[in-house]
C-alpha cells in the first residue's frame, strides 16, 4: 500500500507563517461591491485603521482588474486584527509551544498500533524546534517527553540532548540521518485513517501540526489488518499488555536502525532475496570415502541392540541430492580438496551425532534437562577479556588485556612443549603463553576440530586465531606454540574473529565499521562487508558457509552473501548494542543478544522476528550456543548466570516473570530483583523480567560467563573468571 501523499512545503528550517500550507486555510473571497469600504466617511477614531487601509487597497485592485493580487491580499488579511496583527486562532500559530501542545494533546494514546508514531514525531518535532531557533521551547519539549523513549532509544537521545542551535542540526550525525531520509512506519489501514480523521477534526488544537509533520517526514505504509498477522486483533491486545515497547520490526530509517529485513530503502515491500539455507552436500568422492570408513567402523564395533548403524545415521543426516534450499558449488566460497583429516572429522561427527544425548521438545510442559560444566578462572585480576573451547574439547584459551593469550588443557594434564632444534622433547607445562600482540586481545577462536579416537590425534585442534587492539589478527600453531601468520588490513581495533564451519576461511569485525572475510593461505582479505553505521562488534558464519552475519553497536544485525559481499537481510529490533550472535545448526534461525539482557530469534527465510526472550540482567549477554537439534538455546553473560531457553515455545505476554519448568539440576528463577543504590544510602529495587520460555538458570557465585558451547553430544561447556 502506498502511504499518505508527500507534503511539498518549504525547507525544514523555514519558520511557519500564517499563510503556510499547514492545515486548512480560508479560501479567497469573491470580489463584490458589498466588500468595498466606504472611504468617504474616513475612520471613526480620527486615524486610519489597518482594516480601512486594506479596504482602500482592495477597492483599488478591484477597479484595476488585479484579481489575483486582490485574492491574495484578502487571504492574507483574513486573520488580522484592526491593527494588522495576526489573530492566533490555532495552536500551530503559537510559535515553539505548538509542538509541545500538539504532542501532549494528541499522541499520548495507549493504542499499541499508534505507539509507533511517538518516537519519530518526537524526534522531528524537536529538530524543527531547534532548526527554527526556539532554544528554550526545544529544551523544555525534550525534557518533558524523553523519559518515554529512554528504554529503546537511549543512544539517540544522548546524541540529540546537547542540541540547541540551528547549526547543531547540520553538524549532529544523528540529526543529519533523520533529516536526510524519511522515517518509515507500517500501520493498519484502520488505525491510520482513524488517526488522520481525528487530527483533522482537532485542527485548531494542534492536529494540523501533526498532519503536516507526518506528511513531510514520515513514510507511512498502510496494510489491511486481515492481510498481516502482526496487525490482527489478538496481536494488538498482546502488545497492549506488555510493560515495555521496543522498536517495531518494520520501523526506522534505512541505514539507521531499520526494522525491515529488506536491504532496500523502500518501506512496506515484501520482496526479499531468496535464501538457500540447506546444508552443503558432500561431493561423491568424499561421500564414498566416508561411507567406507563408517562400514569398517560398524564391523569393528557393532551397534548396541536398538541402536542404528553409523551408515544409517549418516544417510539420515546428510542429504544425497541437491535441492532448491541447498546452495550450489558456485554459490559457495571455493574449498581446498579434502584430505584424510577432513574425512576423519566427518566420520567422528557422525559418531557423536548418533551417540548424543537427544534433547526433544517440551513434554507435558516440562523443559528438557541440560547439563552444564562450568570452568572458572581464579586470580585473573579482572584481566581476562575472552574465552574459547576447542572443538575436540581438550583445550581452553583465554585472551588478556595484558596483550597475551594463555592456553590450558581442560582435564588439567600437562601440554607438550614446542619442538627443540636438537630434536629432543621439551618439558611439558601446565599451560602455554602466546606472546605477540601489542594491544589487548579481544577474542580468540579455535580452528574446527573433533575428538580423536586414535593415538595420533589426527582430528585434534591445531590452530588458534586471535584479534587485538593493535589492528591485527594472528594465526597461532598449537604444535609449535608460535605465531605463524599476521593478517593486517583493518583500520582500527579488531573486536571479533571466528572460523568458518569447515576451516580455511575466517571472519573479522572491527572498529572501522567493516567486516572482512579472510583465508588462511593469503595475507590479504577476500571480501569487504560495508554497511554498518558504527563498529562491527560481533560476527558469525551460517552453517553452510554461504552467508555471514554481523552485529554492531548501531543495534542492527546484517546478513551478507559471501560470494559477492552483498547484503541480503537487515534485522533491527534491539534496544541495546549487539553483544552476541549464533546461527542454529539447521540454518533456519538466528539468535542475537544485546547489552540490555534481551535475546531475539529471527526467522531467516521470511526475515521475521520470531520472539524476544528476557531473563538476564543488564551488562550484556556475551555468548550464545545452540543444541544439535536447534530446539534449545543456551546463553551466558555479565550477570553471572547460564540460562537455558526453549526455542519452540512461543512467547506468552501474560506469562512474563514465570518459569514453567526447572529442567535438569538448574535453579528455577522467578523474576529476580537487583538492588541499585540510591541517594542517602537507600536501595531501590529494580525488577528483571524473566519470560516464560526460560527453561532453567544456573547462577554462579561471582563469575561473569564469557563463553558457552554446546558439544556435538549436547553437553554444555561454560567458562568465566571469578571476580571477588
């Protein structure tokens, strides 16, 4: 549907006049002899009034035949008193106070559908006040209504707060973003037409101000309530019950917190790039090699009674033929030819997948039990910045703000030392320190690996990636315990690095607002992903390697095509900075978390928000991980808890604050209350809402959780540092 017609008024900085195009104006009067003023009598008060003077001029124009000029003068003088001063009969003629009256009188509606208009009308009203040189009125307007938006627009409010003069509008980045493009909002037809009708009926009470602003600055797209489930009566009632109001999915300015998954700037369009989210199929030669190894394994170790063979498990897990959902070989980044280690890793994955602890959906309202093993680091002096576990579950690496990395074994056994030049074996040590960065280490990532059953450890982890404030990424050998390659290209600190699902490729995000794709055999980056307004803080791969995801402190998540670097989806709905990303193993759902303690699940194919999950306190959710079946999500964060979430259970607004199943040995968490110190030593209780899809929560003593990881057998590893 197309939105309302665009208002073609003057520039944004022009001060409104009594003959402007806002609202309904008196039509030019028809020329007649009755309207002529008898000037022979002169003014009654001894001096010619403005009204009599206008009459003389009108009569003169009428006699000369200047009809258009006469009509314009009549329209201009229609709302003037006897002294020529304009009569202010409408609120929009009252200077800077007009916006405050219009906003306060007509946009305090509790209608959940119309709440979407509050933020853009607030922003553009404030910017108009500043640009039209109303410093006092703009400050009062901002302070009176800013509390409504502090939850979901904290950063934009902070950027706009200092504005007071017209030149600030030209220099403020946020103001330029809002004034350069129109804010898009999708409303139901019923709500929009009722709103316009109501505002037109309240024209003299400020309705005309709001109508003009909506036409000039907003791109309103109307949809039929029956055509979109989001605008159904049930959804409206559900949103009305929520205590908070986050940015809508289809709301915003393209490039600045846009809410639509479509990367084009046109709001309301439903045409999205078609995604191929299926798992990448193996080539025929590799499949035959894996089948041969699995057949030998079945003969050597026959399955237990009632257990499927490895060959059967392999056939169930791997697709034989390509379908429309599976990307073709030309749609994937090229991979090096498979070697014996790749075949051995695929065989081990089949074993672990068959023998895993299966996590079904909810049964009888009780969530599945999940086991979590927590590794706590002591005496770190709050210097640990990141953690990662290796895919063979043998090693754990920690990055420090003291510019180095330390690697330990998870079972506490000594690690072999680097090879000596004289051929002698070096002495094993409890840990190894990797030194080379010249700045704090912000993330570490182990290369893909699987547990090895042979003595040679052919599938064990061999490499580690790290990124740092020194603008570099380093590749470390876990055999020689030394740096192998230094990758340079970012123009700022590198915040995140992660390996691709099959190794060889890795992805980075940086302060320079870009993400870059690299391969281990080249020192230059292969792809550059540009589009975020601020730092790219977190990155991750899609399981089939055809797509990558980036999260930024502009509160937006983007999805990119690897082969050409084009964006294919944009996801916005977070009220805080993005702090973690994780794509489900089935490739259909993306989980993103922010520093306000909210997790959002996105359905990738239609680009829709599935639900929000809340339970963590503020400070950030630092890690997310999925179960093998993609039915359970685990999170860890700054509040020192590991939380388990049911992905399949839909949100129930009426069930907020209740947990309907404990699951495993975890502690059932009711809505927690954290104490915040107030003035005079008093403590003010602040409630943390827990949504009903939380299965269980595992609190630590005083250990923020830096990393959580689901193993291939559906056990959870978690790591954090104890802060006394």
